C-alpha cells in the first residue's frame, strides 16, 4: 500500500527543476520565431532597412540563445522561484531583455554585422511579449492541474505563525503542486488565530493512531512539521505516516535562523544545518554605491519638477514643505532622513497629503540621503530609534546594510505601520542574495506597485494598502479557510487520547 501511494505521488508531483527547464526550452524555441516574425512584419510592410541574411540570422539566434540561457540561470527568470508574483515576473523579464539587447549590440559591433536599432527594439518587444505569454501559459496549466485534483495534499503539523506562513507560501508556489488540506495541533493549542477560521467546524479529540489512519483515508501525501518541539507522540505519528507512504518534511527550528544561507551536512546519519555568512563582498558594495550615485542622480533630476510642485503646495497650505526625521541606519548609526511635510499614514488631513503618502511621493526627498551615502536606493526601510532600540538580535540584522528608499518588504505591500518582524523576514531574504541587478529589478517592481496604487487611489482606504500579489492579499494575512473540513475537524490532536 505504501509503495502504491509513493508511486502515485511521483506521478502527480512535478519537480520545480523540470518546470524551469521546460520554460527555458520554450523561451529558446520562441527566440528564432520572434526574430523571424519581426523580420517578416518589418519587410513585409516595406519598411526601410535591409533584411537579415541567413548567416546573420543564425548568428543572432545563437548569440541570443547563449545570452538568454546565462541570464535565465542567474536572474531566475522562470517566474516561480521566490513565489509567483506578476510584478516580479514583469520586472525580471524587462531587466533581462534590456541586458540581452545590450549583449546583442556588443555582438553586432564585434562581428561588424549591421542590425538596425529599430530591428533590435522590435525584436526585444517580441521577445518580451512571448516570454510573458509562456509563463502565463505555464501558470494556467498548473492551475488546471489543481482543478483536476492532480496535486499532493499536505497537512501542516503546527498552529503558530510558522504554520500560517507556510500555508501562505504553499499558495504562492503553484509549481510545487501542493495543496494545504488542513492543520494538526495539540488540543491546548486549538484554536489558533493564524490558521483557524470562524467557518471551520468544531474540534474533536483524536489519538495518534487514529490521526495516522485518518490521514491515509483522506489520501494525504505529505505531513509538514512546523512545530517547535518533538514530543514522543509526534515521533510516533511521523513513524506511522512513513509506514503508510506519507512523505514527511519539516521546517527547521528556530525558523528565523534559517534565513542565513544554510548548508546541510549529513554527519553519520545526524543532519547538521550550517549557517553561513551573508556579508556581501567589497566589489558588490562598490557596485551598489555606483548604482546609487548614477541612478540616484538621474531619478532625482527626473522627479525634481514633481517634487518642486508638491513642495510649493505644501508650503502654501502648511507653511512648511520639508521635514527631517530621525532614523536608525547602517550599523545602528542614527541620521536625519528628509521627506515632505506629510504625516506617516495620515488618516486625517487634506486629500492632497493622503495622496502624497499613498503614492510615496513624500519620500522623494530621500534621494538627498542616497547621494550623501546615508541611504541606498534599495534596502530595508529605516525605522525610528524608538523602534530600533527594541529590536531583537534577529531583527538587528536589518542594520547590517544601508537602509533603502524601497525594498523587498515594500513591494510586498508592507509599510511603516506594519510590524518590524514581518518586514525583517523579507529584508533578510533580500540580504541573502544582494546584487545590483536585483536592486534594479526591485526598483521596477516599486514602480509597478506605485502604478497600481495610482489606479486604485479613488476607491480604496489607505489602511487596506496591499502589495501587488497574484491573489491580492498582503503577505502577513492568514491563509483562506482550507477545503477538507473532515480532516480539519477531526485530526487536530497529536497526543494520545488516553493520556
């Protein structure tokens, strides 16, 4: 029975690597079609410029194949790593296609094969549209498999914040083909506000043997341990699940330590999780500073007319255009952050002030802090000393880099009114793999976020601001009530009922 269950799991389970390889193969197949389509549309309409010869066509196709394969692996362009989010997919592809065109220009200069700028621009637009369509089709195919029930049913053992966050992350990774069917927790822990819904049935106590049998009856494929302790009852449940062919996974505890670039060492059957250093090399810091100076100067100049108009309006209505606020920056050093004279999260006041805060226009003066070296374009948002003085040692890791005007937490919809712990989880994920290219991608995502806020400006209250998620919910929100009420109703207890 266990072997049949495991065989069924292997048939329904798609490895994320397989999906990435298929998306890359589709990208490579689209490249010659896009170039041929651009040539056909351009010269079929009798536009100016000579058509590419066969040798030139093959040269650019091969060069594009090599460059895109390199970019796809380094920039994680499949769209699913890090969780499916349309803004992230668009920003990554925009950045990658831009870099690709730069590489093709270099190939053109080296090979002395003349290709018009308009042809390259048309080729880039065709590539971008096709790559977006490929990922949309992949997402649609995954959702179709969910509707058909071709997924692995997962039950999470735990009732705290980690269990709730784990369920949300499963929802944001459709490529795993895993559906959270319910939660298991001890009677003393039930109900848990993060994972329990008012629409869920009442709890019924069930002993450990009955829990394992119930999991098998409902064809559960995987049990994920998100509990901070391993009692004998939990170990017994794990053993019984493995006997029935139910896969068992676990979240290492304490979970917060895991955000440190870990490596797993098998020490004679004893798993040892080593936590590596996350300090970026000096070259990365120099590259980040150069990006701040060059791109920061350009953006400061580009936004200066808008900033001047808003400052004049504020000065005429409030008597003061700018304000300085104390913030805690790199290595805990305090500095004065410049912003427009707008209250943070203004629930009252003029409509103009609320608009400036909502669209983050009030933060544009911080380009001055970036150019002075006190801040960066991308990084953890700086918080006031009153918050920073109460940081836990884990939260203090946010201060290992310069604070930023925007960051990973901000593109997920978190702002100053959200808890520091929620922002720290995302900020530490950013610190694991810092790079100038990732900073540019996050800046593109930020523009997407601000554009969505502008579209939603008339009909939404400021307290409901959320990031541009695929499902429209902010990161810290609890998962929706899971289907599978029988399992959620009965199998919530891991201890024996006779204790």
